[in-house]
C-alpha cells in the first residue's frame, strides 16, 4: 500500500489554487522568454539601458516562476511548465519577431508586464478565497513586477 500523502488543502480548494497558479506560471515563463527576445533584438539610442534592464526584469521573473511552480508541487500537484502548457496558459500575445526599435521594446514590454500583473492580480483574487499562503506568494511577486513596470514606462511617459 502506498504511503499516505498529507494534504494541505481540500481537493476543491487545491484545484482552485493550482488551476489559477498554472496560468500565472505560464505567463511568468512567457514574460521571461519575451523579455529575452527583446534583449537580443533591440536597436536604437536607448539600446544599452533597455538591454540591461531587460535582464534585470528576467532576474525577477525566473525565481518568481520557480516559486510558483514549487508552490503548486507543495500543494500535491505536478507543475507543468512545458511548451504546450505555456502556449495554452499564457495571458500574453507574442512580441514582434525580428529587430525592434527601443521605443517598440519599451512599449511592448510595458504592455506585457501590465498583462502579467493583471493575470497575477486576478489570481490573487481567486487564490485568496481559499489559500492565504499562496496569495501571499503572489502578492510578493506582483509588487516587484509593478515596480519594474514603473521603470519601463518611465522610458516613454512624459514628465
Ligand atoms: Fe545577454
């Protein structure tokens, strides 16, 4: 007989949390991939600052996706960060492929960060109904991304 797995949440609550956190996981991984795409292909006078800033954003996104995946597994469900799961679960449209000018990068990344934040805030609402611990994790992640959105937007908003 298999050893008993101790459950943190009821099955219904767990499914609610895990389904919502899988959409966050897919969106965070996709956001990091698209930030790298922009990091490589940016051209223009603000190349250096945006090229470097994109890596800072990725350094924030990657540990965040790791924390979300590990929270899903902590709740007893396998995390799915495979390509088909990303394609199905992401909240983001794919950024233009090919070279991008610096304005396109600043606006395109701000747009996608905003969508990522929207996805996480929606999940905070869903998850928070049944699991304050997962909610707390998402709140920490979204705070960092909102700060990054401020910095990216400051590239093109007028004083
Ligand atoms: Fe690089």
